[in-house]
């Protein structure tokens, strides 16, 4: 069976049974995904890559603590979440970088952008998401940009699933209000 046919959980079991080299497959599978996730909180590419390296080291060191009956992706995202929070606390920065504008955060029924072109809207979304508290940023990013389910977000952030929905709804409303206010001030 090729490595690509194995689930993450199966790969972890093989690694734990002394095939440490297979950890490269975990890195291959998650390098781009976690890099994309961390970039939303850490502006500087070198700093983000340092944090990503710490995530992979901590994941490897803690593999024996992973329950192979749970979802590995939620577990590794939890480690990435913790490291991003640690980095932000240490550097006292709270930023976000969006490389792809994703409109589904914004209620389609409201023309928030008006006459603002996409480039300007992208900058406004970046600026306004960065204004939200991290407790609202993370669920929005995980749900809309990382395509994580409420259950996965609940696992990653260690909060009840109902709280995930509440934080997403509130964060979306705050973002929408910020963008409407910005549009009004520039209109």
C-alpha cells in the first residue's frame, strides 16, 4: 500500500511502530495547509516558517500522546493554533494576512463593497479581520478559509461546538459592520 493510500492516523500508527522515516509523509501532507493557516496570523514569512517548524517538531515529539482513534488533522491544527497564539503573545502582535479573497464570509445579500474594487476590498477585509479579537479571527479563518467543520474547530480551539457557531456568527457580524462602516466613510 502506497503512503498516499494511508490515512493520517494509519501513518501515525506506523511511525509509532518504529518507522520514523514515514514522518516525512506527515510533513508533506501538512506543510502547505499549516503554512496557509499560520500566514493568516503571522505576517513575516520567516517568522511563520519558524513557527511551522516548531509545530512539526512538537507534533513529532508528542505523537505518542496522540489518540489514533481521533482525527489527526484536528490534533495538528490544535498544535499550530497553540504555537500561533504563543508567537502572538510573545511578539505582542495580532495580525492577519489574506492571500485569497473569499467572499463567502460576507453576507451576499448586502453590497458591502459598493464601488470599491476587489483589491481595495481585500485590503479592507485584511484590516478589519485584524481588528477582531483573536477569539473571533480563529473560528472565522478555520471555517471559511481552512474549510474546517464546527466539530474540528471545537477540537482545535477546545471549545464547545455551540460556542464555535456563536463565535463565527458574532465575528461575521462584526466584520460585516466594520466593512459597512468603512464603505460608508469612503462612500
